[in-house]
C-alpha cells in the first residue's frame, strides 16, 4: 500500500473500488478505522497535535474532496481519485445488503438518525440494523460503546461532524473486536432528507 503525505497527513493511494476490496478482505481480526479527510480536516490537523495523532492512528485516511486531489497534483504525487465519504458509505451499505451484514448508526439528532435508519433499511432490506443512537453525547461516555460492543456490528457509521467523530472513534475503537468504523459527517441529515 502506498501513501501520499499532504501537510503531514498520510493519504492512502487508492481508488474507491480497490479500497472497498481491501477493507472487506482485511475485515475480521480487528476494527478498521477509516477517516475521509477533506481540506478542513487537514487544516485542523495542522493546528491540533492531538487531532494529528488521531489521524495517524487511523488505518486508512482517504482523500475526500477535490482540494486534496489538487494538492496531491501540485506536490507531484497525484492521488488516483477523490473518494467521497457518502459514496463509500453507500458502497458499504450495498455490500451489507448483499452479504446480510450488520450496521450501527451513531450521530445526528434523535429524529434524524431514526429517519436515516428507516430509510437505509427500506433501501437495503437485507442488511441488519444493529442499532442507532443520536450524537449529542459526551465523548467519554462509555454507554454507547458498550451497546455497540454487544451488538457486534460489521459497520459503525459515526456522524458527529469532525473533529468529534474521529475523537469518539479514537477513544473507543479498542473496545471493539471487529468492524469497519468511519466518520461520515452530516450524512445522516442527507439520508433523512
Ligand atoms: N452532530 C452530532 N453531535 C454533535 C455535533 C454534531 O451528532 O455533538 C451531528 C449533527 O447533527 C450533524 C453532523 O453531526 O448531523 C455534523 O454535520 P456537518 O455537516 O456539520 O459535519 P461535517 O461534514 O462538516 O464534518
């Protein structure tokens, strides 16, 4: 696997298709932490040493946003394509639907996550909805990770916005035995419509 360093953030050099295959094949031994990083995230990592450390702890940092692709070209280390978080999530949901995998949703307001869960389940009836919870939570509260640990989902989508979603994943992911865990920003609002 090749990485491209942009302002001290290590981006994986991959296409969306390669990434899906790679993460699904490596799946099972331990949780996989994915960050879809846009320019705002890279700038925040410049300002916050702690957030920079969190990004370094991620298994994959993915170029979300044309600004990252442009930066990679200027640095003469071009990344193959932009991978929007929302599209990656959609690919994983399709896979979960095909393989009857389970999905947990954390984030957004109560009525938003509830509606997003209903819409996801309607579109992908064969996936298993392992549970959901709104995102107005204390980062250090262990109640939700305990619920997720018991539900053993294959995918955990965390929509708290950055940097909170990455901080939450970083704080809790060691408690999980498996699963693909990623921050998805405002995606549940889009799902809820
Ligand atoms: N949110 C949350 N908990 C918080 C703050 C925000 O669940 O403490 C949710 C909010 O309801 C929204 C999402 O996080 O659904 C943030 O979306 P935004 O588009 O601002 O995030 P970005 O894509 O910029 O990271």
